[in-house]
C-alpha cells in the first residue's frame, strides 16, 4: 500500500511540474519579429549573403531552422528564444505552398518553411549576417533559396 501511495504521489508531482513548465511559457508574451510571407510577397524575402540567397525577415535579417526540432513543432523557448527569436505570423496569415503556420505553446503563431519553424539569431547584427549558420554543432541552418 505504501508503495502504491508513493508511486501515486510521484506521478502527481511529475504531472504538476509539467503543468507548471507549460504554464510558465503560456504566460510569456511572444517575442520575435513578425513577417508577412503571403504568397504575393514571399519571394522578396530571399536576399544575397555570403552563403548565397537566403530567406530573411522584412528588415533583411537572416532566417534559420533548427535540425534538432521536430517538423511542425516549435521547441525553442526560454533561454533558447533569447538567442533564437521566432519569426511570428501576423493575425490572419495563411499557410501556402512551402509556408506553414505553427502553434507555439504561448498561443502565438510562428512561420514554418517546409514545416520547420523559422527563427532569427541574436548574433546577427546587420542585414546579410549569417553568424548562426552551423551553430550548435551544425544544428542551425540558414534557409537557402531553391535553385
């Protein structure tokens, strides 16, 4: 009986810890840059850099994807999002072609390209910088224009 009670208490404590983590991020206001990658203007955001033509935000900052992230499921929050800001979708944005709208746990919407969440890197200081490419042992990559 004591074993069952102990196991039950551990399960309840674990469940509460998971709820608190999710609640922590749901209370955060989404931080990032908002971009409009609608079909009408999405191609204008591919710009030349030292790595070739890459996807950028409206203000020219390079956009990245994270290889360790599951497709369709943004996972960069907290300290990660301090360095890698999500590229947020404006209200009313619609998915089209390679472009998807992904749900973040804080309730905001994030752009995805080929179902991979999009981010900018805090280490990029000027349009055209590509300092985040191959960061974290090669897990972060620029989004290159299709040839």
